[in-house]
């Protein structure tokens, strides 16, 4: 004081280690699987520190509070910012940010072709991908044993019937699309003809008549 009187106090204080904010995206496998638009993706807290008690997430402008794991559906493609802030019981705070790429789904497609009984016909994939490349195809004739994982498979039918052919395609990011189209199975044409007369002495003029199932689709 102004009179020269002194006093002092000594107390121990604890300096806490700041937690380290870390998050994981289990659905991302580099080179194998990524994030697809309009499909739920899980983000998990993996922060390091004692007694972390608070979590604040910000994904695509949407805030999630107090959750160690969040599921989010991205509505648009491109690179998106992920932000996680954590706080421990002592009030120490850390945060981290990162980018994830959201990929578009492919567009499954194929051209419908005519099928005839007993004649193998090849179907050609016409699917397109704007992100990544298509590396998986699954064809399935609904209600039939015909199926294939080839890109351009052959199919063969033994009965006259209408079928539904479904194609599922997947990119190297794990994004999927499918399309289903109707198939009409037709009776195979049978080539037949008659001729008159059946015999005679030369010179002999013979008349041939096309009696095939579909004369308009045949030629001599």
C-alpha cells in the first residue's frame, strides 16, 4: 500500500490441453467409393482430448449441435465445406474444416431391340457418367432367369411374352442409377415357299410362292 505494507497469495492453476477436432467420413474409400448427391452420408467425430462435451457441425450451411455423429444429404454436386468445432469440460475449444466432393449419379440407359424366340440378341449399354466412370453393370430380366454383369450382354428367350429388362449401373464413386424398359418377344419367322409345277420336261417355267410367316420381311 502507500504505507509500504505488503501481502501476497500463491495458488496452483491447471493448464488444460486443448482438444484436437477431427472427423471421419466412413463412406469415403479413396478410389473406390465417394459421396453421391441426394444420398445420406455419415460424418463421425474422432476428436482427441479428455472429456470433450460439445460438438458443433456445419455442413452446407446446415448446423448440427451436440451430436458426435451426423447424417447429411447434399443437394448439389461439387466441393462442399465441412466444419467441426469441439469444446471440452474446461471450455477449451478447437475446430477444423475440410472439403468433400459430392458426385453426380450416372444416367442409366440402353436401346430396346427386337427379340425373336431362340435367337440370341445383344443389348448395348448407353449409360453416361458426368463424374467418374461407370465400372459396374447389372442386367436383370424381371421374372426370368436371364441376368448378366457384362456391359453389352446377349440374351435369349424361348417363349413369346412381354418382359421387363432392368439395368443398374454404378460409377467408381459408388453412385448408382437404374432404368427399366419393356421387351417384346416375337415368334421367329419360318422361311417357306411353294413351287409349281413340281416337275416337267425342260425348258420348264416354274412359279415360286413365298409362304413364310412374314413375306414382307423376306427376300429371294
